[in-house]
């Protein structure tokens, strides 16, 4: 995966249970996993009002699970209390109200279209597995699971006592229906590609087959669910923990159609909360689900999510300081302001995130079908200046797609960093060789950005292209839905965008660059390496293949990688119970609404 994305909307999606959008979101997802590397590196500390913010330092992502041939035994799953009783030091039940913000969606149906849902109501639904604050997989709707020796079959044993919020049982048939509905062509699910490893999923989504029974998901009995994959999928549990993997109740969807998720009374859920109110244009409210009897019970009695407009400068800091909300993520564009505010001291956590800002091209058409032009652009960008001066040390310069600390990254390899290094003299020569000396004859272009994202970086890129290449580009800030429409249609000649990871495995970054995916760039050797790495269970071999593929992407300039931003989160002092990440930071995670309580 986000809501952001990162994607401001994905950041919000993440905040609402991930979760790992907005995307494009590209959309979505969980905060960056951070595990201390061999030489300990700390995330930036919040600066005092008189200090300049310190540069972000990367940490290391845990490997996707499993990374070896899956055991045939059932996985040992941690046990969790099924009581929602309040811990010592908690405020009375009537004070267990948590307030945050979100972007209003069109409906609550994340499994159908997460971009339209915008993360609304996600804590009311429970996926098969969850991701905790320690970034480990823990049980959700499934008590336990096991994999076959060849890694092709995953069996999940559902909680036998699980109920929907209307009191009816949650069955394996509901889960089968969920994936069949989400992946058939007619649904047009923008995240259907996530599940391509499931047998026949890609063909079902493409319309090559229409019989949903051929999808590799079946109910063994009422409480046993089985997935069959076409190849070993080391990151499969992370996909099943993603927000798009929550279930729908077959009975209500068959009766109401897609409209089930547009009304509170039919928005039936299976998680620790249920939706009690949706005030259009204002807020929605979650309350504790009395039918929930699973491992992640709510301690909060109520969660109130106030809607804010999609904006490059959302009013989150003002709302937080006015005590209107108890938590908010802080967009990278607002971090300097948050760091300079002494009122936020000890309430603001800043951390490097697994996000990459990059410039991309339509390589099917002139002038970017010429590799020399793309190379010239890559050498004309002074990333160090953008990171340290424009972004005041809150970005890291990017020379790779995989961020520092991410699984299989080579971000600090000096040989790799040289490939797109800042070299204005070389950039000028390459442009001249391509027939555009000092930019003469080069078309005037628009640099598209999405709804205020990466705006400051875009302005810096604009200046550098003019200064170093004599190229004139105009920054074009486009409303999100139009941007994504044009990106999907491959109609953007030059753009700058962020990719905010959805789950901590290189597939989530690298698959976007295979032929026919997000961009027009094509390379068959890259395709072959990425496809092979995606099913390799030996982690060392996987990383070697991903490193080779990423080097091809960088050398052939499928994109110009610009920056890896930091992000921040503000938490009121009376919010407790949050499981700290391995660096000791308070960072949102998928199941946090079940863990936290008010002191």
C-alpha cells in the first residue's frame, strides 16, 4: 500500500487504520516499519522553536513474512485478551472518546474502491490478520493459519464465534464472496492488482474468465478459508492485512447492491467498532461493537472523525492546537511549522517514512523517448540542495526508488548514487547530444503535480531545469481525481508524484514499473527480474534480483528520483495504550484504535 499516499489522502487512510492514498494512492497504508540497523540510527527528534530541524535518518524495514519455505505446521499466533475492560489509569467509560480527522468518502466500501471510500469507517472492519505497532502480524478474523510446504496454499481458521454487527455469524462464505466481488472485472477495483498472486485473480479482473468460482479462494467449511496462489508469495500476509482486504456481508450486499455501504443502517461490519452516524459534510462516528468477541476489543467507547477538505495545507495543526482533535498525522509540507511550535513539544513525533518522490516521463513520445534527454534531466537536479535547503533537512535526497531502510534497498550504495548524481555539465552535454543545445528547440512543458503534493520540490525542480538545461516547464497543480485519471490513461508527459508504500516488501515499489502498469517506461530484462524476485523465497536471492532490476530502472531513467520525506504525528498527552514501534516512536498502525484509550 497508504491515504495518502502521500499522499495526503493515503496518510489519512493510514490514520484511519492503516494502515499501511491516498493515492494513488498511491495510494495508502501503514507507517514505515522501523527496526534499528546494525549501526543504530535515530529518527529525527522534534526541534525546539529556535533550532533548525535535523535531517531524517533511515532505519531498517523488517523482511516480509514468511521469507523462507512456509512451514506445514500451523503458525504460532499470539494470544490476545477478548475483554475490552479498561486498564489501570484509564478515564471513566464516558470519557473514552477519541477525536481525529479524515477526508469524506463516497461510501464505506473499501474492498470495492479504497480511493472512493477514503478510509471511512475502517476500524469497524477486521481483516484476517492485523499489523501491530511492533510491525508484527497478529490475529484478526482468523485465529490461526498455516501454509503448505510448497508455499502455494494458505489455510485460515476463522474465529468460530465471530459475528457481524447485526448479530449474524461471519462465515467463510462471506470471505469468499468478498474476494470474488472485489476481483471481478465489473467491480473495477483499483487495487485488484494487489491480489494477482491468487490463482486466476488477474484473469478474472481482466475479464478473461467470468466464472468467479475459478478464483483461488474457497470455503473448506463455514469457518475454514483457503487461498491458492499461482506461485509462492512471501508477502501474502501483508496483503491480507491491508485495508482493501476487509470483508463484506454477502447477505446485505446481495440485497442492497453497492448502496449497502452508503447508509449507516446497512453498513454491517465485523470489527471492534460499528458505524453509528454519518453527518454528510461534517463527520462520522464509530462506537464499540457489542457483537465483537475477537482478539482486538475496543477500549474506546466512541471515535469521532471530523471531515477536512482535501488540500495541500489542511487545517490539522490549527484543529489540534484548538483541542478539537486528539491525533493527526502531519503532512511533510506542514512539518517545519509544527516543529517550530513550542506548544507541540513532547507531543510531536517525526520519523523517516517509506516514501519516494520521483519525476516520471511519457517515454512513448518525444522528447522523452530519447534516453539522453531523460539522463540530462536526472543530472540537472540537485537533490542535496532540495533536501537541506528547500525542505530544511526534512527530506533525504533520493537516488533510488526503494527508500533507505526498506527491505532490499541499495540507497546508500555509492556506485548506485552516482548513476543519477547532480552533474550540470554532463546534463548540458547530453541535451546538446540529443539536439537541444542550451534547451534550444525543446518544447515548453507542464510538470504535473497532484493537489499540492510535492509543490515545493516541484518549484525547485522547475528552477533547476531552467538554470542547468535552459528548459522551461510550468508547474501544473491538478485536482487529485483528474490527475489520477490522466496518469492511468498515460496522458501525462512530465509529472512529479510520490509513492507511499502499502506494505513492507519490494514488490510494492517495483511492480509499478513493469510493462503495462503505472507508467509508460518498458524494459523486458527489468520485467523478468521483478517477476522472478516476487516469487523467490530465499531472501538473499530476492534482494539480489531486486537490486539488479532497480539499477536498470535508474540507469535507463524510467524516473528521476528526487527525495524521501519525513512525516510527523501529533498525539495528545492523555492518549495511552499505543504500542510503540521498534524505535520507540508513536506511529499509527492498523489496529491502533483497539489498543488506545484515554487517560
